[in-house]
């Protein structure tokens, strides 16, 4: 999953030879999960066809205020287009388009939409060497930067004129990388490393049986997605689940047993800014796992000697540094608040997220959760039953408050 997933993006294309790259840019935006609406200046149609771009974007390409073939149709409302967009990318941005943007000369739909925009605007210049060096053009670029627009600098290379130098529009993959990176840098947790544990652990009895629990991992996976959307680099250590995440910001480490989870979290923890232990780790394991399958014998009982697993949360609480935040989870059925606060203090946590087995729709295997967030000052914030994705947002809002204190 990309940071652009689900975002509404206007792609403005002006009339330069670099417009031949536009179909590749549309394709990459769609591949990253974005909703793309293409706006073309009239002259850009000489370089790339609206049919190609509408096919790739799965939307009609807009160029004029009115459909010239049918004047009775509604006009293309530049205000509505601007309000729809989360981001506006103008690529290629020719010298002519840059001049119009800088001087507010709204003689086409693209510029009128740009002037109505409230979202972040990225512009990628494309022109010949001497045009790019021209003082008036440089002045326009600097004006646009001063206005708050985000400049995607040109590359140096072979130009359509036959010259070699600055003026080439960046490649589509470079534009995607620039936009994604710029978006991430504005996020509240940009530059932070976050460790999250999720799911159950399985403790082997024999070759086919194990001790485990009903944890689905949904809460931990929701936390990982929310952390990534907030700009963090996420390290997700998960026990056996059926869940998966496709997001290049989230690194997933699959483990099975509590010992494996302990080993992996111990390797990662020292480099983390924040650690959230939401996994349902088995408290006990068989003292000795049988290599083969235990055969059933009639009228006989099976006794399994159990020993305690290492308390992972207590261990990291001991080695936690002052600049690290450590968040635990507690699933309780009685004396819930008192038990959660006791766990928070005993394990040296900065906060704990309480789930109650008495709350309908909360806990294991549900898509919803009802949480209570308790910090190390014993301040208690209770939340209503919500989807686990929304609950994860509430948790991170509270964590960010702690981080900023």
C-alpha cells in the first residue's frame, strides 16, 4: 500500500514534448491506488491523446470549460475539481504554464483549477536548456515556490532540441517518489521508527498440536497501517495470522512462538522511538515438545507439564531508554482499570490500552474494539466501540500527545 492509496489526484498536463511521459505517470499513480483526474491544456493534445489518458485513468479527460460538441452539457466546474483533489500535480509544466500560474492568467481550465486549489500543488517544469535558464522563467519558478507550491526540479540530460543540459522533466517514477516523500515529511510521525507486535503465538505440543489463543492480529495490523499513514517507518512482528499488508513502509517479520517473538523484538527494540505490544503472547508453553505426533490411546489422559514463557513486555520495560515510548495492551475481565494500571506500573510502561472481555464487540476476532487508554500518570481516556482502524487512530492520537509532552 502506498501513501497515495485512496487519494484524489489532479494531474495537469501542459503542451510540451515531455507530455509523452504522462501516460506512464497516470499508470503509476493508479498502480499506487490513487484516483486520477487528468486536466489537459488545449496545446497538450498535440503531444498525447486524451483517449490514451482517459483509458488509463478510467475517467474522461477534461480540457475545456464546456464540451464543444455539446453546449447543452454542464460545464466543467473548476471549483468543484479543486475541492475534490487531495493533491495537484502539474507535469509537464511548460514555461507558458508556469508564467500563467505565477501571474494568475486563467485562460484555460487547468489554470483556473490551479487558482481555485486549496490542496498541495506540485509542479514539474519541462523545457529547453536556455528557456529554463531564462531569468523571467527562473523568477516565475521562485514565485511559485514562495506561494507555497512544491517544485519538482528538472533533470539534466539530452533535450528534444538536441542540446544537453538542464530542462528534462523528471521521470514518472521519480515524480511519484518526490510526491510521496514530500507527503510523508508533513506527517506527524515522519522519521520515527515504530515497533508493533500482533497476533497470537503458538507453542508446540507435538508435530501437529499447539497451545494458542483466538487472537486474529487485526488490532496490531490496524495499528501498523495507521502508523505508516502518519509517516512512520513500521516494524511489525506478527504471530500466525491470515492477514497481510502490502506497504513498502511496513516491514513484516513472521514468527510462531513466544521465544521467536522475544528474539525478534529484542533485536529491533533498541532502535525504536515507539513500541506497541498488542500481540497476545502465550503465558505458558509445554516443558518439552514431542517431535512426532502423540498417538491417542483409549481411556487414557494426557498430562502436559507447562512452564512460563519469558515476559517480553516486562523485559523491554527494563531496558527502555528515556527517549522511547512503550505501550502495552491488557485484556481483562474483572477489576479492569486497577489490573491495567498495576500492569502498567509493574512493567514500566508509558501507557496501556485496556480491552474488556465484558464489552460486546471488543477483543479477539472482532472487526471492532472498545478501548480505554491509560497513561503513566493514571489519566484515563475511554472510547466508544469503533472499528479497529478507527480505534488505532485514537490510540495514536494519545501516543502523539505523550510524545509531545
